[in-house]
């Protein structure tokens, strides 16, 4: 089956990694007291919190799967 997008946008290939860099940069600036989290627009705060919660949930899920593999018990 032929690819529907023979010439994908080269910038779209880096969007996910750049989003993570931006997120890490914001966290660093907040940790160092350069900016306050509440200085960010509400929409940005909501998106960052949602990503943080999703990442935490995924990490917990992976930890449970890893623990289950060790002795078969949760």
C-alpha cells in the first residue's frame, strides 16, 4: 500500500521531541525560580499538568508490570 504522505513535513518529525525539551526547560526555569508556574497562561498550565499526570500514570503502570514479572504478584 503506497504511503499517503510521500513528502512528510520534516518539522513534524521533531515536534514530539521539541515538546519534551520545552517541557523540561519550563520545569528547570520553575525549579530555579526564574519563572513561576502560575506566570504561564492557564491553557499552558493545564497542558503541562495533563502531560505530567499522564507521564506519572505511565511510569506507575510500567512499574507495576515490572513488579509483576518478578514474582507474579502485584
